[in-house]
C-alpha cells in the first residue's frame, strides 16, 4: 500500500534492508548479535556495512596484523644492523634496549584511559624505527672511543656517553617536539598520537642514555665473540662519490622543488572510515553486495529546537525538495502537524521529540562512484541554519568526514608552523647558531614536499591519518639524520676546508644515516605489502619513501648548502672555527 519508491529503498528481489543504530562502546557485540538474530530468523545471507562495521573490521584486522608488522620491523632491523655492524650481537642490544622503552611507553598509556586503535598499532613500530638512530649513535660513538682506549672500556664508554649525549639529546628533542606539535590539533586523534609518540621518544632517550651503556659494558664478551668482518665496503670513497654527484643531483632537486611544493598542496585526501578497508576483504565485499542490491545511501540526523510544528514542516519540505534526498522522517510527517505532542505516548514520542529537541532523519542518495559529496552537506546545513540558525545540529558519516576535512585543513598549517618553530629553536640552542636551523630544515622540507606530491601525480587520495603521521615522522627522523651529519661536519670543519670537511663528514656519518634510513625504508615498504588495513599500508609506503628521500637529501643537498653557506655559518654561529690544530688523539677520532 506504500509508495513504490519508498518500498524499493528497503525491500526488493535481492532482500530486505535494515537500519541499525548501535552503541559505540559495544560495537563488536552489537554487530555480532544482529547477525545472529538475522540467522535465527532464517536469513541465509547476511551482509552489513556502515561506519560502525568498517571501523570494527579495521580494528579486528589491524589487531591480528600488528604481530606480523612488528615481526617485519624486527626482521628488518636484524638484517640491516647485521650488514652494517661489527658484531652479530649488536642487534640483540638494540632490540633489548628499545623493547624496554616500548614496554614503558605502552604501559603508561594506562593513565590515558584509552587510545585510538590506529595509535596503538602505529606507536610501537614508529617508536622502534625512529628511536633506532639514538642507539646507533651511542654504539658507534663507543666503537670510536674503544679504538682510542682499547684497554679501558669503561673510560671509552664515559667519553662515548659524553660525546654522544648531545647528539642523542638534540635528536630526541626535535623528534619529541615534532610529535608533540600534533597535540595542538582540534582533531583529537592528533593529540592522542602526539602524546603517545612523544612519550615514546622520551622513554627511548632514557633507555639509550642510561640503560644502553650498562648493557654494552655487560655484553662486551658476546660482542667480541660474535665479531665479524665488515660486510659493507669502506665508506671512505662514499663521500667522494657524493661530493661528485651532489651538484648535478642538487640541480635536479631544485628543478622539481616548485612542482613538488605546488602538487603537495593540491593532494586530495580521503577522510572516511571506508578507506581503512580493502575492497577484497569480507567487509568490503559485503558493503559492495548491499550497494549493488540497494543504491548507495546514507542516513543523517538533524536536531532542531522543539516548538513550532509549522516551522519544522517548512524545513522538512525544503529538505524533501533536494534532488539527493530520498525521504525525510520527522514528527510533522509521521504524526502530522495537527496532532498535539501531548496526545502521543511518551515511548513513541521520544523517538522524534525529547528534552526540548526535535529529530529529523534524512535519508540521502550517495554518488554511485563512492565520491564524497560535501556540497550536499553544505546545502543541508544551509537549509537547517536558515530556519534555526546556530541551534541546528547535523550528524552523519559524510557530515563527520566534512568536519574532519575542514578541521584538518585548518589544523595542518598551525601544526606545521609550531613544529618548525620548536625544532628550529632546539637546533639553534644545540648548535648555538642562527643559520644552521634553516640550512638543516630546507632539505628536509623539500623531501617531505616530494613525498607528499607523489600521490597527486599518480592520482591517489591517501587517508588524512597517513598525512598526519608522515609529516611528523619524516620531519623527526630526517632531523635526526641532519644532526648526525651536522655534528660530523662541524668537527671536521676545524681541520679541513668546507668541501673536504663535507666529504669527510659524509664518510663519517654515512654508516649511521644509511643504517637508520634503510631500516625505516625497508620496514615501511614491508608494512605497505603486509597490512590489509589501507591506512596502515599507506603510512608504511609514506614512511618508507620519505626515509629514502630524506637520506638522499642528507648526502647531496645538505652538504652542498653547508659548503655554499660556510661564511654565513661561521659568522652566525658560536664555537665554529676552521683549520684549528687539534691533538693527535682527537685527530685520530675524526
């Protein structure tokens, strides 16, 4: 007896469509109960879709894959450290120290009450990968001083801690503030990730600075017993190759920097939960089954003040006139504007009118290609506000995406500015220089622009969470590489002219930077291949690609900038000399 268009929205030859509202805190239980209820009533095929289903599926798949992702990260560390180390036992020390830091970080999340499952998945892997720099610096510094004091490892370690402390502290500080900058976002997952990741860096710094020296001294025998020859060629020639290539490569970088900057600003992002799920997964297949049987649709809820039924009817009529609105449910078109609310039983009335507010349920048609129609959100908001002003409220999955889009776009510039200013201040204090911070940050920002421009050129729309993470992670990791190189360059600048100092610094820092960058690169690409959660997969690709690009900048553009800006650096920095005579022992350590 009902209108055929309305009936087709809920029943056809393919089956029946039910709309469920579930308690966000009990999503998994509610969804499984709904499935069992349908099966108990002889439903042979049950398919479910929606943000609650997608988020729950992504959470379950990610919780299963986190073990594989950690195994991939650990295997990568073992492989790279074994190739670049002097002992097969070094990776044991690295993993032991950082595992303790990760456990302290994960354990202290208890005080937050709860964290996002995306944060839970990313935090341990990112902390492990980013903090590896500190452990590498500490061990390599000890190895250098061990050559100067072969009979007194405690004295060698004392010098190593003294020398390496400033490098580790400055690296940890810039990464800490880079992650902490996420906390100023209006979007709360930024604060969630920022606090957990910054806390992880703090615990990694403590573990490397205070725990690792003790473990190294306690493990001198196994380190000696499992020593092996260098599996990689000497890095003496590496600096020569880089200095020969840095001018042509820097010219190429300068040619692509403007297109990369413009493209990275135009990169589109996806904001919905649908981006978390692979189309070939069970959740993806069920969502497609429902969209094929019933045209893609979405339900929004508008809340307006209770009062004038005539005003509400005018609102409903205007909403129903929109081409993409299938139907509108409210008190005025269910009970009728002529029926006083006092005559309706409270149990029924509370479904649409409660506590001074009236609920208007809007069923909208979505684009068949799955595109986000934010213009529809703006139109519905405009109509609601034209009748009720600021007292109109609108909720729905696409509405939330629209809010995320506008919020993250407004936040991104503020977060970027805060992170750059805080990192520049830390670098300024650490190096006692006004010119070194911009020299260091320019190549890093170019690497980030190129990394984020690639999705634009290949026609991809990465999830906004990937963008959120990569800006902080790549900035933090790249500054670590830059600090390592800058320390080596400034030490050698006392002994050599700029070009020779840069070449020597590349050779001296190459093994540490390459070890750390390759760990991030291979681990990121492995996560990209392993993870079925699209967000985790995208983050892996962005991190892996970003680490490689940043490493390239450290060996090409950054040395060239130091060579070209040498007079400026010496005039705007304290304690930076040139050709200063050093004692033989210090010269041998260089």
